[in-house]
């Protein structure tokens, strides 16, 4: 469930408790952090809880856990619980973000520049 224009801090603790089913952690061992990318495998099924359905609709293209949290105006901890449920049900995929390319050694770059200058 989206809270447009609102902030999760405005939600009552009881509402957050209901959204997560009273859980503060994931039910399955998952390694989700703020930059883990999430992508939905299909559209939401009938009967999917509103917050989970919102995540599935948002994640038609990869989004980070932090982005999902911001779009839904829910705390990251709540989003992580919901995502762990979706992962356990095989409804979304999670992957680490693409690592930045390794830069060549500085000494190698300087040697190449030196060689080009001598041409």
C-alpha cells in the first residue's frame, strides 16, 4: 500500500506491525541490503496483500531496496520483511548490483601516458 505524499513515520506502529505480520526480520535467510536490486517475475496475483502487490507492480524493472522503501513510504525494515516473503514465494528475484569496473593500476596508466608522450 502506497502512502503518497505521506511519510512512514505518520503510520502507527500498529499498522507497521500488521503489514509485517508482527515480524521484525525475514522468515528465510536472505541477504538484502539497501542496494540489492529487486525485479518482479510476474504481475501480482489476486489476493496478494496490498503492500506486496505494490512492490510487485513497482519492480517491473529492477529497483533497489532503498528505492522501493522510498516509493512506498515504508521503513526499509518493513520492506525487507515483505521482500523476504516474496522471495520465499519465488515471486521476485534479488541480485547484487553490478559491481563497478575495476580500474587499471595507476602505474600502468602513467606508463601508457609516458609512452604516448614519447611518440
